[in-house]
């Protein structure tokens, strides 16, 4: 639902991966973004209207993405797709990060574009700041990129995990991502993406930046 720049790009990406796609938008002019050769279906109508969603094939859909410009429309459409038509894979684009957190707890994955962009920009301005990448649907755990004191360089990541009670999900090193093993050591310049309890993020960030390994 939504044929703006994000929706049109998403639709083409899915087509290129071999999927059948239907795009819903109440403005027929928006479909121009798809191009004349777009092989998917174009459905004119309100994206959360049940009859429009039926026409688009939502009851039989494998997944549904609500990426219009309105938070309310996206959330309503996502909930109808999930609760009325039983679509298991549903995601909603949300501009208001406070709303995004609420609907994450309801089990609807959200993409909070404003918060994500702000966090990424902040991280490049202030590399010491943590950058949340993902919250689990219950809001209990967070995947975040957190700065680690450089004195941990040369130490195994398992030592960092045991000391701080976290899990290293992956490492970004010299522009490449890698999944760590038990032998992987922390190198200066590494960006660690850690899974940790959400409520401990602020304290954890402070400890990772200040606590040094035992000599």
C-alpha cells in the first residue's frame, strides 16, 4: 500500500526477485512511478478498505507492506491485513517513533524512518553514541551498534560478551560485515552490533566505553 518513492522502489525490487506484486494507491497519478512496463497490478482505492484489499489479493498474500505517507493509514492497513486477512508477514512504515514503539509491542514490525535517519546521522556525527538497529516485537531486546573502549582491541569477542552480558550479532570491519566465531578478536575500528536487554542500553553503552579489560 502506497506508491510513493519507497513503495515503487519496493514493488520493483520484489518483481526483480520473482514475486507477484499488487500496488494500492488512491491517487492514480502515483502509479506513474512504476513505469509503463511494470508487470504487477495497480489497484486504485483506499489502502485499508477491506474490499480494495480483497481486490488486491491481500487475503491470499504472503506479505503486506504499508508504506504510504500517513502513519494512521499504514497502521490501520497493517492491522487489517494481519487481524482480518491473516497475513503473517506485515510491516508498516511509521514516521512518529513513539507510535512505532507501540505497534512493535503489538507484534507489527515497523520502520520508523525519521528515527532511523536521525540515529544514523547522529552516529556519524558522534561515533560514540549507540545506534539502535532493531527492536524485537515485544520491545524486550534491542540490536544496537555500540562503541567499545579501544583497550579491548586484541581481545576475543567472547570475552566482551561474558563481561557485559551481551551477544555480538555481527561485526562491521573495513566496510564488510562478518559473523563472529569463538576465535574472533576485536580490532580497532570495528563496529560491534550487540543484542542486549533494551532497558540496559544506556548503562551498557557507558560501561562498554569506560570499563577496561583486566591486564
